[in-house]
C-alpha cells in the first residue's frame, strides 16, 4: 500500500484528475481510497455544530481552521493505517498547500501530520491559466476574486511549497498536468522506478500544423504503450491567454514566458531522460535549451532527428536515431517493455 499527497490550487483540475486516476487504479485491480481534505473539513465542522456559509470557510479564524484540519488528518491517519499492509488499499490525500485569499497567503498544510502520514510521493496538479480561470469563474467562492497575475502567482506558490515539503521529507515530487493520462499517478504509487521521459519538440511548429501535432501525439502514445511515463510540455499551454489580447493579458506576458520555461525544466528534472522528437527544417531554440538543461543535469538525451545539422545539437545529444523504429528498438532493450498491458 502506497500513499500520495496531491496538491493543486482551486481551479487546477486536481479533483477531476484524482477521480480519473483512482478509477484507473481500480480498473487495474487495486484498491484506492481518496481523502479530499476540503469536503472532510466541512463534514467535521458540521459534526461539531459549526455552520460555515458557502464561500466563507477561509474567513474562519486560523485556530478554527487548524482545529478542523487536525480533526480531518487524525481521521485520515487512522483510516490509512487500517488499510495498510500487503495487498491493502492505496491512499491519495487531495489537499491544498496554500490559499491566495484576500490578497495574502494562507497555509493549508500541517508538517506534523504530513510527517506522520509519511507519503511515498508528492504531486501538484497544474493546468493552463485559461483552464484555471474558467473553473474559478464558475465557482461562487472565487468568481471575480483573482486576476491573471494572482492565478499565475498562486499556481507557482502551490508548486514550490509542495516541492519544498517533498524535498524536506526526501520524497519524490512531480508536476502533473490536469490533462495528463490518469494512469500515471497509479504507476508512481505502484512502481516508483517506472521509466520517465520528457518529450521535447518544437512547440511553435507543432502549433502551426495539425499533421505535425497528430504525429507528436501519436509518438507520445506509442512511447506510453511501450511502458514509459511521458511528460509532455504541450499538456499545459498558457499562450492562448496571450492570444486573447487585452491589457490584462499583456501585463502577464513576461510571467507566462518565464513560468513556461521553469515548468518545462521541472518536467525535465522529474524525468529519467529526455526524448527529442525533431521533424523541422528550422532549429528550435526552445528544444536546444531543454537539451542543454537535461545535459547539465546528467540526463541522457535521445533524439529522433530530421532537421538541420548543428554542432550544438549533436553536443547535447546522447544518441541520435534516424527514425522512430530505431529509437523504439533501443528503448525495448533498455527498459524491456516494462509497464505494458
């Protein structure tokens, strides 16, 4: 039995992703229990006769919030321990790391109980700012409260806080896009050593042609079928906000650019190696930067390459393959078809 703590801001799609992941785990024949801290705090308050109007829980005194959180985590610990043991149930704790409320930050975790829970893995679910805004504007609690800058900052804070907790406990941490295949979370619980690859490709050129986009998606699907966990930077696309135009979007342009680079580097850092899929006549500075980042992190960089010759491109490549089949044969030897089925 393994335990995961999965965080994500309001509007991140965390709840939907965890629901799909739990369904995938059960479909594979394993049991899993999901503990959603927010609804459990409302339930605990109701049991204690504390009435909380909709959208007002974050206005409660910190001592009241801490008491409710303590009550919930005592219950989670007891139920998680009762399901422990070989053949027992996995546990997924769905929670926030922090809240951005009334222009300041609220802590949403308790180190004491996280240490007692001792999760095997931490993850933060993230979505594009457009997706996050759509969900928040559909919530009476959050509608009209946060601008694009607030959302960008909160998403970054949630990720950093969760990673900091994981680093402190020396546990693995992953950023998981909300649209990512749900099977990944189960594999991280069941098989932490499953091979993980970051898929690098020229995003601009993919956006310009449906055929190339379909080819990249098909390539990623085939890698997953062959047993790899594949982290695809295209699963979080913030540029669509900039395409809307307007002064607010323009005011966060640099934030989006910088966070895109930082997020993609995190996806590389949490992967075992990088696979570059390059079918473009134009050299991509983004791909080259990702290759250099992986190279400097002592990660292998495998390239399916049909582009212009470049000494820098070759310098950062561990091995270059002429086509997909040659890469697949190499990976078959390396990972032995792990994770199939």
